[in-house]
C-alpha cells in the first residue's frame, strides 16, 4: 500500500508516515501498543494484557481486501499505531456495518498517525460494501472525539456507566459515519 491514500503532508519529525496493511511481523508492536492502553487507560475495557500468541486470533480477523482491515502506520521503520475496521455484530444483516478503531503508540500521540490511519482506512473501505462505520469512545477522550469528528462521525448516543475499570464506572459515546456509495 505504501503512501497510497496518505497525503504527502503527513510527516513525523521530518519522516513521512506510511500506512500499509498489517503483517504478521507487526504483531509484537501491535500487542505492545494495545497493552499500554489495557494497563494504563480506560479507553479499552480489556482488563488484562495480552500475549502475542493470544493476539493471533484477533489478527486473523483482518484481510488485505474486504470490509475487515488492519492498517499500520510507520515512520522510519517504527510502528506508530494501527487502525481496524471489524465486524460490528455477529448477525448477517449487520455485515455492511463495521466498527472502527485507532490506537497509537503513546510516544506517537499527536504526531499525525491517527489521521493518516483513518485517511487510509476510509479510502480502502470506499470500494467495499460498507454502509456505516461505528465507533465507541470511552469518556473522557477529547482527542479521540476530535479525530472521529474530523472524519465525519456524529454522536448517536451514550451508554452510561457501561464498563467498570480501575474501580470506576465509564461512559461510552457511540458515533456513526455514513460511507460513500459508488
């Protein structure tokens, strides 16, 4: 994929941020990024970190084509983050809907990786049978809300105190974005 779908303006300390499909060799970095959020934040409701071996099943849900994608952002060979579009719900009638998410390495937050990833992800999904994209954001999370709003997501509702982590209840706001039809 290379720089396809990523405007030249995405730069990370003078290096271009490149997005591409996730590869098996990325799994160590992807697991490390995700585990940071599991252990240190409320933005994911997983409570225990994952081993790389345990993430293989998760990794297997994504493909280089179709609705369910895993894209990685990197700069100068360093994995900065990833974005996914996955199954929204298990029933077949939901198939044209996807749930999207972005996770950036903590040291990469604010460097443009999230924007580059969503630009590339939505460019890839534009050619697929995807009608709606949904995202759940655990509150508070101003940066994630701003990113989703920048990509045309609008709020559709809040689930109050839907998850408990670190001894506290957290709300999740749900957002949706229509996808262009061809």
